[in-house]
């Protein structure tokens, strides 16, 4: 063989698809799967810390790594189970990806609570009947259009558009429709027939992407389309994406291309549903957290990882669609809403717009609960914000049987005489998503299976008030007691699901981070829990969790559940407001500048509250 050892390629077969690809020696199964478009769960981004990327693999592979020995039992290894992120190719390999490891699209939240605002989009179409040039009227073509438009500012036009004016004006007897965005003439088309002007508002989430097609002449929502964020194959959370950018030489480009492709696919879907073309879309508004914002713009977000967590850009900006290779009219204006800080992004600014908390004298907390908890507190006409590292427990990661909110995920749990649960899609249980984790731990605390410190008690503990069927589910585990949530006979592929002592501790860390962030902002504003008017929960997790469970474990301040409201995809609703209203977009820029950001990492009182809030 003429190739050197480092250039050797081998045949990798992925089952059950039967897909055959060539891979270089030393590549991991996860890297090969990503390149081949085969989605495999990898919440940790390939660090070997989550143990979720289990596959059956036969052939020439590296020895088991320390991470594999930690996550895989002797029995697992005897069956040929490997972690895809750790096993490296040495020769031809056949890989079977079990259903439990396949990356399945999760339930996506598309709607949310919004506000009614006056329609005033940036982009408008103007039918014009222009006077023809004469010896007495020798105005330029561009000046003729400019003076006919009801605009206050100085009109601009790009060279590519100016080149088309002679043909279009004279070919249509000087009867045209001019499309303007702000003070830029972006398109001139034939005739004076008024055609709709379309825009799309995008919410770019770490896990999901949602697009809303809006008729900018009426403000009507024409359609909505959503997909998984394709970047999830490089890691479930922001930290994993940042690590990928830092560690992979082409990481930034890969993540940028992935999100642009996702937006273009949604655009084409929405255009097809509305029987228009992507070139009929003249404006876009974008929200997302600060990392997603940078990746969308192809800006290196690496400095968000180390202290002091400084972004390249926080201000609102706009670009032309062609600058980012977006499917839309090339000169369409793409507005990216501002961020507040490195970890409080434009998605929260969108949530503030949608909820209207900037315009109230009430004491209101807005919380977007996820791997990174973003919190805004509005009180006495002032707003403060913070971000807190909750960790991925609410997303189902770092939980022994955890998974994203996809079919087969247990999403609700209630204890009666025994354990009762529901699953997404009514499928056989294959794991536990965040809302289900919240429920089961709240119920375990309620009946005494978990004590106030987070310890799983022994089944014969004198303080345990649980029914016998609940009591018998407590089993001795490797590191303390475990709780049998789903017996093997009920689980998908005959797998039992347990809640371990470590799982409970992960939830404690996550809930304490969120609660402590809220407590700090309340203290900063001099407001007690009894003075809170309401708590607004934004985002998918906030929409699907049971308020009673959130209160029971101390995730939220001690207030009546009637004061806790889920407002759905508020970020997406805010993006829509910014799309249809110049006033709202300008308001977003002002709010982002005026909100006081509180950095928690340097505050001793945060650590004190964090320790206190670990208890149930």
C-alpha cells in the first residue's frame, strides 16, 4: 500500500442504515458518524463525560479508554459496546447504533405569549407612477425614484440594483414598485401591482430552531417551521460548542455552516408552504443566546469560555442576507437583536419584549431555565439580569437515564400507591427528560424517599412514609441507594430505568443555581418573595414543567403557584415583534444597554445562597 500509516483509510459500515463510508485511521466513531450525517447522541460533545454515545462495534478499534472503563461495565465491554467518542479506528469496522443512542428530534415549542403592537415594519413596498424624463426634467433615474418615495432620510441604493434601473423603468413605462428597507432601496420590480412583502423571524436555540413567516403588509403570521439545531451533533450545550470551536481547527466554520443550512431549510419550507420563493423574503429578525449569535455571524465565540466571558459584539447590527449566504432576497436586511452580556443573550431580550416586563411597576421575575439559566428581574421601573450555570440536568444530560424531550421520554411522574408516568408520544419509556426528572425527585422528596439533604434513604428508614410499592423500589446501588423508576419489563429494549444518588445531586446543583440567581437579583432590588407579583417561565423547559414540582424542590421562590406563569417561546415572539415594528427593534437596543448585568461568579453571597439552596 502506497499510503503512509497516517493516510490509511478504512471501510466503516453503520447499521441499521447499512451506510458505508471511508474513514482515516485514528478518527473516532463519533467523528465519522458526524461526517456521514448519522446522528448519534453526544451531549458532552465528545469529551467522554456523559457516556450516552454507546454503540456496538466490531473490527479494528483502539483499546478501551479510561472514560469507557468508567461508563461501561465488564458485561458491556464483553458485548462489544463502545463509546463512539472514544473508540478510534484502526482498520475496517462495523458499527450498530442502537435506537437508544440515535439522536431523535425532540418536541419543539413554537408558540408563546406576546404583545399587540402597531404594525410598522422596516421593509415596505411602494407602487409608483413616475414622470418620464424630458429635456425640461433631466433628473436621474435614481433621483426620480427617491423624490417619489415618502421617506425622511437620504435614500441609498447598491450598485447591483442601480444597474437594473434603466431596463426596469423604461420596460414598464416608468410604473414600478419600489421595495425599501429603512433608507435603502433594495428592489425595484415591474408594474404597480402591490404584492406582499414577507419577512421571517428566527429563534436560534442551542437545541432547536424556529422560524416564523410574516406578511409584513398585514402583520399576519403565514406559517411556522422548526427543526433541531444541527449543531447538537457537536455537543448539547453552549460549553460543548465553545470547546469544539477552540479544539477543532475548522470548528467555527462547521458550526456556522450548520446553522446557516438549518435556517435555509426552514426558509425554503416556509416559502413552499406559502407558494412563494425565498427571494420574496425581504427582511429577517434573529434572536439567540450570545454563543448562537456569534456562530450565526461566523464570529469566533472562544472568549466566552474563559473569564471574564467577553463577547466580540453585543450591539444590535444588521447585514444583507447575501453576506451570510441566507436563502432570501440577496439585499434583504437581516436584523440581529442585541445581547446583554456574554451569557445573557438576544433571546432574553426577545423575551423581555414579548412579556412587556419593561413597562410595569410590578415585581416580576423572568426566567429561561436551561443549561445556562438566564434571569431578569423587573422592579420599581428598573431591570437587572444575571446568568447562572445550571448545568445540563434540565436537558436530561448527566442523568443516568436522562434524554432530551423526544418520543419515549418520561415527561410527567406522580406517586400514588405506585409510580405513574407518561411519556412523550405515548411510546415505551427509553429515558427521562427534564420535566420528568423534576417530577420524580419532587415526589421522592414528598414521600420521604429523598431527605432534605438529597440522600436516598434506606427502604426500612423510620421516617419513610411511602407506600409499600414505592418503598420496594429503593435498591442498593454502586454509590448509595438507587430508585427503580421503570422495571426492565416496561422499558424500551428491556432496559430498566433508575434514579441514582448522583442524579439527585445533579438536580440539586441545577435547581440551586437557578434559585440562587433569583435570590441575588431580589436582594439587589430589595424585594422579598412575599412582594413578588409573578414569576414568568420562558422556553421549552419552563413550558412543560409542573409548577407544583418546581415549587416543591425549591427551584423558585416560595410563592403561590398561581403566581407562576409559563409564557412559552417568548424569544420567538420577541423576534416577531422586532420584525414587524421598528419601534420594538429600537426598544430592544435601548433595553440591552440599560439593563444592569450582575456578574455572579465574583460574589460571595451567591456561593452562600448556593449552599443553602442545595437543600430540599
